[in-house]
């Protein structure tokens, strides 16, 4: 693939799943850069969890989609049972639910950045308790 233009390499990388993409990330510097492509990880997230989840979890400008994908994948693999639900329609409130119980009110639709932060922070705390 060394002789291929970058855009063709990316098209090939779009055919990979997240595990093979993570492996490609470790091959060489060129592949590391290609496998870190933000649009690639955004696409993988949408394929796995859907566009609605992607819209909600969309990272801030400084955080890459790869990191968001890894957090959500970890939650799935560890069976943390974390969910975020919305009550009250489009402008409703969000709640963090862990194993069927509401853990925290996350705010309204206008405060989704706060919601994302609280979700990630809660995931870290649950993970620490589980493995310490």
C-alpha cells in the first residue's frame, strides 16, 4: 500500500472493522495516521450504534471520534449497563440510568456537552469500582 495515494488507502481502511483498524494503527507511521482518521471512526460509530447515538455523543472539537468509540465499546464489553434516556420530547431532560436505576439528572437538550462529560465521568467511576 506504500505506492497508493492516501485517498485510496483510506477507502480500503473504510472496509475494516474497529479491531482490524486498531491493528492497522500499529503497522507503521503512515497507517497510524490513516487509521486515526476522524471521519473513519465517526463512520464506525454510526454503523455500530446508529446516527442518533452519534449525534448525542459527538465529541467536542478537541476530542477524536476514536476516543468516543473506545469508551462506548468498553461499556458494551464490560456490560456496565449504562444508558442515557431522554424524557419529555425533543427539548426534554436527559437521565443517566445504570442497571435500570436513574443515577443522575444530566440536564436538558441545551446542555449536551455537560451530559457527555457526566456520562464519561460516571463510566470512569464505575470502571474504577469494578476493577479496584
